[in-house]
C-alpha cells in the first residue's frame, strides 16, 4: 500500500460501530488522495510506503468535529436581548416586540456580501480552532429572495476561504418577514425559492421552524413537500418552546434531523427512531434562554433515537462558537455521557447532515478529516473549559 501521509503512534477514537468510541491503542492511519486508505492497530497494519510520516507521540486522534446546526452567516448582534432576558422578558416576548430573528433580519438585509463574508470568516475560524472540519450553515436571516440567496452564497464561499466542508441549508421558513403577508411569503418559499435554490445548487437541505412564534404544522408540511419535490432533504427546528408534534412530523417526512426538541414526547422520540431522524440537541440555546424543560434524553435512549450535539451558533439565543463548550453543556445540563457527546459531534452529527458515508468516523474510504488532540484522556475534551487542546487538524488529508 502507498500513502501520502502516515500517522503513527496514535490513540484512535474511530467512532466506528453502532455505539462507543471505537478506541484503538497504538493505532495508525494511512492517508491517500484525501481519503483514509487504512486505519487500525499498528500490529495489524499492512506494509505501507508513505511519502510523509508523522508520529503522534501518543496523542488522541478523533474524526474532525462536525457542527451540524449553526446560523453562522449573519450581521449585527443581539447582546441587548441578553439583558432583556435577565430582566424577565421571554424569548417569545422579545420576538413579538420586533427583536429576536427580526432584529437580525434587519441587520443582515443591510449588509453587503463582502461584509457578511468577513464577519462570518471570523466566527468560522473559532470553530476550526476547536477541530471542526465540517459545518452546517443555515440561511433564514433574510426572509426575502435577495438576502436569503446572499446568505447561501456566503456559506458556499466560506468553503473556498477556509479548509472546511460546508453543508448549506435553506431556512426560509424561519419566521414570517416583518410586516409581511404570511400566505404570500410561504408561496415565495415553496413555489419560487426552493426550486431556484435547488436548481442553482445553493443548498444541500431545507429547514423549517415549527413553533407558535414561527410556522404551524400544515405550513411546515407544505415546505417539506416542496423541498422533497425539488430533490432536497429536509430538517426541522421542532418542539423547542412547546410540544407541537414537530418531531413526529419531521419523522413522517423522512427528515435528516429534528433539532432542539425540549418538548418532544415519547411518541415523537419513537417516530424519529423508526425514521432514522437524528435528534440534534442544542444546549447553548437552552442555557442562554434560561429554559427549564430539558430534551427527553431517557426517551431517546429507550427508543434508540440517535443523538447529535451542535453549537447552534447564532447572534441571539446561542452566541456560542465552541463545540467543546456545547459538549460540556450537553453533559452538565442534559445528562448526556462523554461518549454520547463525542459521538454526537462526529458520527451522529454526520448522520444529521446525510454525510455519514463520507465523514464522522475513522474508517477506510472516508474523507481524511481528522483532529489530533494533546490530551491524556478524551474526557478532557469535555470536562475542561478553556484553551483548545487541538494539536493538529486535517481536512481532506491536508494539515490545516
């Protein structure tokens, strides 16, 4: 076997298999043409002629992290809303008064594409410094044709500006535009925007926000149908502030994921498990909104629902640009285990993007997206909040 790069002396957390971390002591990884050519115990390795070798000196190697739910492309900030929530206003109250999503819509509509790109690169760099190699980026802060397209173009350009894979998601059904006509806006989303975005290859999926302050079940169903007709998979912000049956509806439409899920009931958890819809848990928003209703982790475990974790990086409800902090919060606030959150930011997050055949685990044939960590135990990645222990990041086999 020949390879471009051979990593030796590594402790691997492969994430291969249906559960657990897939730990391999004294492991090796051979990289060729941007893919993993071989991975496993050194004692079982074939003869490999490598152009370059690197001794990991006992460091841990995981798949590159996958942040499967962000709103990274936006303008402005909503720090004032933090103080308003501390004073007792709810997220829904702020949204109804013209804050929340509507406030970011105003700022994003006013921003030129170059300014959006420059601001977004800085936020992306924070994620890359923590080992992220794939990031999902949603639109939804334009709520008109021009700005939504601008957000998606910037998301695509980020993959050119930095060594990272980007999954772009059209979230036109994030909110009704300020002062807009609800029915006319849904017509725009379903009849014009989704077909155009699919034809131009600007998005990899379509998302909705099903909630009392956003869109109702029948409206979300219409978006799902339009997306599937255009050949795009679907996702859903579901059951965040109330139990509207969002998880079950997402599952019924074969959604890649349903996200937030604080109010999801046991039937919704079971429906997701049957459909293969991943539960994406967002503890940053739970923390920042001072919520008290936790996602039904026990019901997800009992049903066999796969669980991913993400930052939900956005300007208002989760201004958190740290996967490690999100992982810590998922353990402390939601009761997830270290193994669950590490899988949640790798293989399960890859499933939530429909990319598990290419990323999320260290297995032959997959993209050589890897993170090398200067830690003695993998628990340190979650148990310690502070400077990133990332030693090296590889994207498509190239150190970056």
